[in-house]
């Protein structure tokens, strides 16, 4: 006889009294009681949480009717509920790459994390209009082009193409729009003209530049917390694009909107003479062109918070008099063994270098194992460890795929629990670190169910492929990854694959002849090489340990 733990007294106690009082014998030989359900440590009540309980003793699974999606907003420094401006549409802008050289692993981190965010929002039913720009007009690009003796736009195009190839190699999908600064010049000029008409910007006759007057934007510093009244050295690193050669009193912190052309530099005609746009105005103009005056989400790397995003706010809100974005999201940076990755230290890792050594899903696993807001620390052996984990997961997926063909397609309680856990974590500020760590427990359970209770795996294969496909994981066939891992192991350890397969054949002959001793010697030799064997009805399978 059984029921919930809350029925033990008085309900079951009174049942015993009634039944045994009548019949003079035990009502039940065994009494079983299921545990209760708590929500964040508090006993759940239906009128409070609105939850549906599904369960088979002794496990209870909670399927929440709906999780609120919360996103950390850098502007207010806390998580807030995500409510889009338009009911079923999300407008999102992420500052893209300055195409002065090959993209590095930090660029991959940001591009992947916003790609995941876009795909999860689509999974939730939103239409996502996602803009990720290319900065192809910049001091670094001009300097690099001059060094190589080529046109700046030609140089930039080369790296736009290379970076597109790099992101494609990681299976990062193109944004809805991928504008370039060089193709947005009319909109940039028009944006600057409006700021000048509103008294927010001015022309500096001495330098020939147009600058934004930050004294005309009272909320300057609201994103970064910067106090412009402090000494300049206290709040910028000298690489911000702010003008320092402007000698007009009280304007030493104003930043450039339009730079007058210097000899040999790329230029466009403007009302202020030949020149080119400043970095910050490029994003304000592109964001407005494709998404409008106020958007749902604006993001980028943490290093862009100041001055780039601070200046974007000043420009866009200075023009339109309304919020540029309802939510500001910032990705953490990349460290190499605890030290910030930088060109000056020579410790950078390009996407091409990483792809030449590791499977693209290995790189993505490492990135997504860290919360997007946190810095990612690439330590020695981190990619190798990730590749071992994925090899383990793919082996189990291969077995699950075979079993799945004979199972009903509706979701089992286990599949529903996976969905529940995934959505709960992702609705909590896109917590990819949680959903990737959950896989260890999920695959441990799958391994158990593969031996017994295979019906509990109904819908699990499809669920994992669909949910973790949002993270761009498990997108390749299991055999493809497993073979990649084997081949890489053979090359790195200088093992001859043909020799391994010949030894396995010799062992099978010995086993057939019941020469177990010699067969075991070959098995041990293979084990010493890092090769494990598994004998099945269909033959002997091997893998790397």
C-alpha cells in the first residue's frame, strides 16, 4: 500500500485503524511512501507554483508550466525578466570583429555565445533579427594595409572572407545581417549631421574632425560607471579612440565621430571634407539602420563596455532621446593559464590554429563550459580533456541511436526531465555551463538504461540532438567523431592503424583456437598502446583509452 509521504498521517494511519479494526489482520504487508516536491527548498503547493507532477515511484519529475527567462543586464547590474519590445520578435545586435588580422579564440567565444543565444530564443518561439557587424574601417586596418602595401578596403575584405571561413568551420551560423562600416557611410554621415543639428556634436576647425560633446549627454558613464570628472589616466587605457589632441577647454574627453583624412588614408567625401568615420559611430548607425531606435539586446565583449558601448549609448540616445537597448550583455574575456590573452604577450590562439589541432566541437565545448559572462581560462590540456569527454558521449550516443530505432517516439519521463533541466538552466541567463555539466549525469543514466529499462530511453536521442544542437554540439554523426578521435590518437602517438587491426585479427584466430594465453598477451600489448577491445557477436571492436 502506498502514497505520498504527506498521507502517512493521518490518512494511512486511519486506514489501518479502520481496516484492521474490521478484519483483525494486517491491511498491507508493505507500506511505501513517495517523497514530496520542493521548489527552491520550499514545499510546493499547487496554488503557488502551478506545476504539473509526473512520476513513477520512487522518482518524481517536475515539469514547470513555464520558466521566466532572466538575463543579466550590465546596465543595471542584475538579472531581469526578459520581455521583448514586440511580442514574438527579438532584435539583437552584437558588436563584431575588427578585421585587421585573423580571428582568435576570443572572437570565437563571443560569436558562438551570441549564436547560441539567438538559437535558444528561436527555440522558445521568437523570430530573432540578429545583426553582427564587421568593422572594416579602423586605424589598425589602415596601418596593416599600409605595411603590406595594399588598399585598406582590399585588405579588410581579405580578412572578412577569412573570418567568415573561420566561423563557418566552427559551425557558427551567419547573422540575419552582417553589415560593414564601409557600406554604411551615407547613414553614418546622416547620423552625425543630426547630432550636430541637435547640438550634441561639433566641428573642430583645428583638427578638421567632428566630435561628440559628452557634456551634452548628462547620463554619460551610466553603463560603465566612469566618472569623467576624474583624471583621464584613472579611467582609460589609451586605446579608446578618444581625442587627446583637442585643445578646446572642457572638451578633452570628447570622442571622434568623423576623422579628417591624412595623407595616404582611405577617405570618403563629407560635409566636413574628406575623411572617415570614427569607430563608435559605425555601430550606432548600423544598429539603427537594421534594427531601429531601441532594440531588445545589445552585446559584445567585456572590453567593449567602455568606451565603445558607453559612446554608442551617448550617440544613439543623444539622437533619439530614448534607450538604445533594453538589455546590455557582455561576454567575459580569454585567459591563457591565468594570463590575459594579448598580441603583445604572444600568447594568442587563432581559430585556425585551434581548428588545425582539435575537432570544432571540442573548441565549442571548452567555450560553452564557462558561463558567457565569465572569463574563459585556457589551461594546459583543457582541449584534450574536452575531446575525451566528447568521445565518451559520442560512443554512448552511437549505442543509443541503434536502440532508438525500436522505441516509441513519444518522450519518456527521462526525456522530459532532460528538457526541463535544459530549459531551466538556459532561461537562467543562458547558463551553458550548467547544461554542459548536466551531460555527465545524463549519459551515466543512459548507460544504465541501455542495459536495463530501454523503454525509459524513448525520445532521449531526439531530445539530446535537438537541445544540444542549439549549442551547436552533437551535430556530427557519432562515427565521424569517434573515427576522428581514433585517427588523431594514432597520429599523435605514432601508432600504425594497420598494425593494430592486424594484431586484432591475430588475436581472433588465437581465440578461435582457444589459445587464450597468447590471445591475452596480444590484448595486453594493445592495452599498453592505449587500445581497448570489446568482443561482440559481430566481432571485436576497438577504441582508444
